């Protein structure tokens, strides 16, 4: 437990009271998810079939950042870990011709999620 104050975990807290860096991290997670949704939609409209592995990767790219953002804003430390894992795993997208902005935005979100104000919010 940190010395910054009482733990928020287990209490009903408003996500709008979260610190600005954590709100920024959640915003970057949602931006990357929206970007991935547009890419998935474009692939579905232009491709006659969808490979199972590619679909799983893109589904992870949409669900992981949103899950991490929700968990972080609800004061669970696992949310920041999910955002960080997503940022690291998304580095492979730097090689993709269309999705290269996703890892840059995800890395910014991971940095924001680990700033001191965000750490105090999740008490971890």
C-alpha cells in the first residue's frame, strides 16, 4: 500500500475522478482500438476470407486495450499491466504498412499509465 492515501480498490469510484495521465492512457487505448476496428472492417469488406490467426490477432488488438483501459480506470492494477503488454506486443505492427501508428500510440499510453499519479490511483 502506498503512503499517498487510502486504497481505492474495492470501492465504488467514478472514472471521471481518475488522474489525467490515466485518462490519457485510456484515451490512447480507445484510439488504438478504433484504429484497429476500422482496419478489421476494411479487411472484412475487401477480403473474400479471413485467416483465423489474423482474426485472433486483430481481435486481441481491439479487446486488449479497451479491457486494460476499463480495468485501470476501475482501480485494478491489472489494467496497467494489460496496457503495457499490449504496447509491447503491438511493436510488431511497426512493420505493417497501415497499422504502424498503433504501437506508437500504445507506447504513449503505457508511459502515461505508469506515471506516479496513475500508480497512486491503482495503489500499486
